[in-house]
C-alpha cells in the first residue's frame, strides 16, 4: 500500500511539475511597472534642482519638487530629512495602492572629480522599481 501511494505521488508530480514554469511565464505579462526616481542635485549654495520623478505618472504626477540637500552654508540636514520624509510618504502610498517594490538602485553622477566650475557638482539618484498585478 505504501509503495502504491509513493508511486501515485511520483506520477502526480511528473504531471504537475512541467506545468509550473508555464504558469509562471504566463503570469509574467500580467503586471504593470512603475519607476520612482529621487534626484538630489549637488550644487553649492543650494542652487540645485531636486525632484522625485514617476514613470509613468503616479496619480497624475510626473514630478514633485523636493529640497536641495545643500544650502548656502553647506549641508542642510533639515532639507535631507524633509526629502527622506517625502520619499517615505510616496513609498508608503505606492505600497498601499498595491505596488510591490522589486528593486532599488542607488546612483551617483559627478561630471568632474577635478577642480574648476564642475568640481562641486553632481547628483545623487535612487531608482525604485515597482510592479502591480493588472
């Protein structure tokens, strides 16, 4: 009796297992994807333009202005904290709307590491990739 149950279980597995990859592949096209990108510009004196960008638009918003992390006197921790709050609010809102966070990619871009007018410029970017079942 025990060998009969074992054989039945093995046969059942042989019939079901080949179907599993096809089911997963079929579901792959059943998602919508969204990028949220934070861009914090590094320019002395607070002259940078910092934004949160959405592709495609999220609730009709393509971009939201956030604060420059630098002020006239240097690093502005209040602005950094405000930007973190804004990012956390959007992450929470996206999650409550059913978006699943798949990937986070931090990026730093600096046009010049030397001296001169470009030496103190650059951007910090973080890209968040979300998906949501259609």
